[in-house]
C-alpha cells in the first residue's frame, strides 16, 4: 500500500456502475470486493487534488461491499491520516489526533443505509513504530484502539475520532518487520469477540500481506497465532504478482495464489479464512502489477478454482474511480464461471523486472501445444514488431544464455523440449519508437519446437535492451521500484526522494 499527504478536495464525476455485491456476514461468499479509501493516491499521482471524494460519495455503489479506511498510521500515540479528507477534520485539543465529524456521519450512513463493511486499516507504507517493546505494551495499545474505534465504553474519556460511529473491524497493513504485533492483534480479536458474545454486532479482522510467502511483515500474526476472517494479499510490486501469471498453465511457478490457499487450509488459525486477490486499481496505483482485460479475467478464473478464494481487493478508491470501466471488469470477472483459457505463452527471464502491459502476449493457441510448464517467467514477446511494444526499457533484465521449457501436445501423446538461445549484436539504435533513444544492444531469441514430423513450429523474436549507462542515469520516480531481489533497474531516486527498503523483493522511492 502507499501513503499520501493531505490534499484539497474538488468535485469529480460519479461513475455509473451496475452489478451488485451483497454483503455476506459469514464470508463464505467468493465475490467480495474490498477497496481501500483514504489516501487519494490518484490525486497524488496525477496532481488532481480532489480525486478522492468523501466516504459517503462511494457507498451507494453496489459493486463492492468492504471499505478499509487507510490509515491509522501511528498506534502507540494514535494518529490517523486520510489525505484530503483530513481537511474536514480538526485536532483534539492538545493532541495531533484528528476528530472527523464528517466521517462519523458517513460511516454510519454507509453501514446502515448501504450495508457496507467499514474497517480501519492500521499501518501503511510509512508506518515506522516497528511494533511494541513488550506483549504488555501491545495489549495496552489494543485496548486503547478498541476504546477509540469500537463501541462506546461507559465512563471512558478516550478521544474518539469517529465519534459515535463504530467500525466493523480492523485491517493490518504492515510492510516491514514488526515486534509483538501478534499479541496486539490477539488482544483486538479478544475485544471484538467479547463484544459480539455480549450481544453486539460481528466484527472482522483482516490483513494485507505481500504475496511472497511467508510474508516478512505479518508472519508472526499469520503463522497460526491470530484468527483472521480474511486476508487481502497484495499481488503487485513483487515477483509473485499478476504479471507472472502464465495463462493456460495449471501450475504457476511464480504467481503463488496456491501457496496462500495452502496457508488458509493448513496454517491459518481460522480454517474458514478467505483469501482476496489484491490488485492495483489502475496503472498508476502501484509500481507494477496492474492488469486488465482478458489477462485479468484469466487470473481471476484461475484463483476462483481454490476453495479459499474470497474475492478481490483493490488499491485504492480514487484510482478505481478515475479508471473508467475497470470496476465493471472486476464484476464481470467475479461473476464469470468460465474456466481459465488453455493457451500457452512464450516467456523468459524474471517477472519482477518489467512493468505490466509493457509487452504484448505471444499466443501459441494456433499451435498444438498446451499445458506449458516453465521455471522462469517474465515479460512476453510479440511476433509482430515487438520492439514497438516495449515501454519499461529501464527495467528489462539480462537475457539468459539458454532456457528450456516442456510442452504437451494438444493430444497429450508426445512431449518436446524448447531451448532458447540468445545471440548479441551491436547497433546504433533500435530504430523503433518510443524507445529508440535508449537502446544500445539487441538480443535475438530463436525458438524451435518439434512435436512430431508433421507438426513443426518455429518463431523468431527480437528484444531490445537499454545500455547499462542509460539505466544507471535514469532516476526512479516517486513510488517506483528502486531495489529488491531480481531487480536490475536504476537504484537512484529522483530528488528529493530516497530508496526505502520494504521487503527482500521490493524497495521504492518515497
């Protein structure tokens, strides 16, 4: 997730959206849609101050049912930050904690009138406290947070940012290692369960781990210590994200929804926990991982095969609403019962090294080869002028000298091995727009496939790679990737931003 500073609000146009997502209190529903609200990330990315509207503006939309409010970004001495929505709040006397009467009104409206599940997300990319010094400190903090955002407690003098409004639960979005977070989460869970048992409403607990399993930041909570109702796994900004999905393959070497399904069934304290597929709401919502159209539908269809699948999470509301038609695609993908396509794709190298959509998919559906299995996955190549489709020139990885892949025939009676070899030649430029100024080296990859004497297929591909000098001198924009395992791009951030480590797989400029 990301974190953005406060910006002023201006009107935007309401999207007309149709399909309905019904709130399911048991979370047995596999069509839940959660969208984070509060950080105005589209406004930060586009410079449009008012991209994010007040919370109630969105709640009549029936295409999603869960709204995590982002974020409670400081826990011990609590602070909340909702970007431009904070302009409608005032600080409690003698405190930096905000009092937000507009949110108090909107939360109650969204819950009672529209049936939305409103949660408070704790943490965010800029959370720096690192957890708690002891289990006692964690428990004390949990009681304080519960008093602030749970049901009003008699004789309590704690400041309540949302007044009489009571949220429906808490979400944890920690993106770096923490201490004693499991005791904190367990204490909150106990408070929520006790309130429900005493006749109150049901409360929910969720987490938003990154897709590498186990998640570095949340593993102490996710390793069976805390009962979660659902997790919203971030399948973006990482090697295991949506761009690494191989359409048509029954097994995935990098895209690891199956790993999280196994976690849900064998590790989770709650055996009925649901796993939501976390995706960016637009191309500017994350550094990598935005997927749309039929590739997105294929990913969703694949994930729906797992019994723990609980729906889709998106970051964030402002991005989704600025991306006209995307929410309709989500609804269609969740509502579709179609099986994943059985088309193989030709891919090479490392998935974390290129932006989603930078290259087009080369489909082998017309050739008699199905059920591809490949140990390394990355950008896909196009047979028609591929260099014109390359946009993320600063992040293309070095090609391997060889790569083998095995296919089954359409009749599944024979097997064949594909070996890819790379030869290097120098040229003054690629001669293809929009990247001609950046290219110095051209690799040519030739693929040979022979299944039977009667069925032969050969294809030639060309791929341009920027010179190392150009890569090193290209500063990374704010929120872009600047480090991590498998990353080969620039590690220099555009001033005044710095490269901040988030996980072994991801560092970003902020």
